């Protein structure tokens, strides 16, 4: 793929991100590649992803400079335009970003010369019993002081609207869709359905559906499992439920998960990748399912997800295990894999030459 225009999403509150953005602009000028800033976190009115990529001139590569939150904003734009996304890591607990800031020029060289792979990540989308929106008198409450809200999700005009199936919303979530209580003193009561069948009715602080990518975000904080981002599936996790069964459930990618707010429940906020996008009343419902769209993330080398998991989560070795001897830092495989292992995704030999793309 030839990169002809780059869209920049920059965490302007971090000087290192601002400096890295200058390096990207200089690289673009030297290579005659168009470059436009996409200010998705500006004061004043927020815009839809379509409006933002249109104003940036339809970039075919989105470069994010910040942490995972900045990457999520860039991913929303990339998915809208079927563009590639490259995350430059300037965060603290990032799982999504690809390259460190000092390597941004080398990363752009690799993309420009075609020395990269495209990693396809699952996205979520939604239908709902009614279009989502935040009532005007609640806007200040659900904003949590974090700046302008995104506009309500648009209804997808190309999809049929039916009474049973609700309205199709123009939503893409890389991490999760969350239904959560609006006030501390009242939980939400929600019927949870998987593949059309009632799993249980929950009273909880929140309930969420995460992608495998999002398993290390809110779901993990709520006690959910770590899932390889190469997996396909929908991960349901309740947050502080008042019931004995408090486990996560991993559904197949073709099994939608629906939440119906029950009659005696309080109102519930709907958050998409951490952004409040609507409020549900008793009787309202949403259905979350795998989107036909995919996120196309730039991958410049082997994905070290488990090494990053150990580093980011500060995993420590059991004292008894350490007492038995120091573990090797890598499984020291130096010879080609046997025939029955050749089809697996194994780490390359430490002595192997770098792959050619």
C-alpha cells in the first residue's frame, strides 16, 4: 500500500508527543506525503469520525502519538475510513501502541517502503431499541469533567430498521461497550442475553462486552481474563454484581450479547471505548455484536503480547519458583520447529535473520 496522506492524532498535553508530532511532519515534508492534524480532543463541539476524516483529507494512515486512549481515538477514525493505524507509544500502561517515540522516523520509513504487516483486529458495533443520546440536563453529569462529549451515534442508513432488531448504530468499539449506573446509590438491573437466550438478570455497577483486544482494559480491572488479541470472541464481564455468579463469559464471535434495562432499574449510561454516548431508561436495550469492519493496525515485527503483559502488569515470579532457580528470559529455541509445530505462531530463533516483507 502506498501512503499518500497521514492523519495525526496527538496527545497535546504531553511534550514528548508534541515533539514526536513535529518529527512526523518533518518526515512527511521530506517524502512529499500529505499530513493533517486531527484534533479530536478540542474544546467546543466534538465531531463524528466521518466529519473528522473528511476534514483531514481522507488520510490512508492514522498515526497516534500518546497512550492507549489516544490510540483508541485514532482507531475510531481509521475504522471509519478503512485506513491503517500506527500507534506511537508515549503512555504508561499501553497494550495497543506499536513503536516507541524515538523510533517514529524508522517506523514511517518501514511503512513507506512496505516493510510491515497488517494486523486485523476485531471491532464491536451495536443495535439499540432507540437511537442513543444524552439528555441535555445530564450532559454535565456524564461528562465527568473530561471535556467535550462526542455526538450521539448516528443511525446506519444502509441497514434495515425493524421493531424486533432495533436501529443499527454507526458505532465501532475496539475495546468495549459498557452499560453502567449513573449514580452511586443505585445499581443497574439488566437482563443479559447471549445468542438470543437469557443468561441471567444482574444487579451490578456495570456490565460490559469487550473484544479480545479490550480484555486487558476495563474487563481486566473488573476481574475478567486476559485474552490473546489474536482470538475472536465477545467477552462479557459483570462489574461488582450482587449475585453469586460473577464470572466472565466468552461468547463466540457470531453470538451477539444484549442488555435490557429492567423495569425497576435506575437509568444507565452507555460508554463506547470509554466515551459516554447515551443514556438508557428502563425498558431500553442494546445489542452488541462483531462488526463487519476490522481495524487494520500496522505491525512492524512479531507481537510480544505476553512480554508486554508481564512488563505492564508488573508480574513477579513466585518466591518458591525463584528459590528453585532463575528462569530463562526466553524459551531458547534455536533450531527450526519440528513438522508438527511448523504451523504454530512460535517466537523466532534468537539467531534467525529478520523477516523480509
